[in-house]
C-alpha cells in the first residue's frame, strides 16, 4: 500500500451499531421515561416513580451495550486482522494544537497510515496520511476519557515529525507488533 491509496476501508458497521451511534440507546429510555413517569407517579408516588424510571433507563442502556458488544468485537477483530484500528491522532506542533482527529490507522512494517473519520462515528473520509519509519518516543498511562475512553496515549517520531495517538491497549500492541518492531 502506498501514498496513492484512497481509503483504509475499515469493516462496515451493521445496522445495530449505526442505530447506537445515532443515539438510540439513550433516546429509548428517555421516551419510555417520559411516557411512563406520570402513570407511575400517580400509582407509586413521586420518589418511587423517579427511582423506577432511573433504574429502568440505566438497565435499558446497559442492555443495549451488552447486546452490541459482540458486533463491535467482531468488527474490531476483522479490522485487526488487516492491521487496522480505531484511534485519535494529532501531529505535534500542528496549527490545531489540542485538537484530536478521530479516525483509523493501519499498522504496516515501517509505516503508519492514518485516515480521519467524519465526526466521531462517521465513515472515513479525506486523504490517507502516511508516516514512515515510526518509532516510539513516549507512552502515557491513559488517554483523556472525553477523547478516547479506555485508551492509552503514545507519542511517535516519524519522517513528518511527532505524532500522538490515542488507542485501545490492544490496538497499541498491534501497532508495536506490526510497525515498531517490523
């Protein structure tokens, strides 16, 4: 794969994941809460109705996440087989200081390719950035939870300067295995 490659082509999301990205796991409890609160308040009282609505909403959100987990793991595994992983990226010294670009990276021997997503949940779009001869410069314990929840941060030195990546620990292991040791 070279500089002229147009798209990293991650595994497509199925309709349940697209529905979750659109906010359905949060909207469904809101709709149910609004419609059920008044009848519950009349029959069980204010505080009991409030407790039932809160517990029911949280249970719905947790259930949705549990049901989506296998689909997400399957898609992530398909991407990992091809060296792809989801991450957030920024170049050190960039004009956009402090701004992280969510997207996908591909780990190849001697190269790291990155393509941004449209928004946090959208498809990949735009040019593929190619970073040659990446080397690990630094590693921090955890990424900012609002940028990449559950992720770790690494700083890489490349032919284009410093690059910071936020990714899951498994994705950073993939990067190390395929690119940094390659």
